[in-house]
C-alpha cells in the first residue's frame, strides 16, 4: 500500500513542479486577483506554494482515482476481507 501511494505522489509531485513553472512563466503573481475583484496581495512565495499544493493535490487525486479504477471487484473484496480478519 505504501509503495502504491508513493507511485501516485512522486509523479504527481514532478508534474506539479513542471505545471508551476509553465503557469508562472506566463502569469505574474503580483497581478493575481480574487475572481476579477481586488488583488490577492500575498507574497509571491505564498502564491507559488499554495498553487503548487493545489496542482499536486489535483494531480494526485486523478492518479489515485485511476489506480482505484484498475482494481477488479475481486481485488477490492479480498482487500476488505483481509483487513476485517475474515
């Protein structure tokens, strides 16, 4: 299980880093606004950190759903039986 989680998180981390570079090569963090309203007003490092975590989370969730969909019903039921001690 630990290995499967790391297999999801590590590529998601790398892709989030690349996506972060691509987004902020085009967008200036000083000019970001709240849905067209006032400026966000955060330090650039805070904006970079929050957006990186958002990208990483979204990509990791997509990877986790993909892995979940690869399981057969028998694999899921066997996994549950092993945890319950039956």
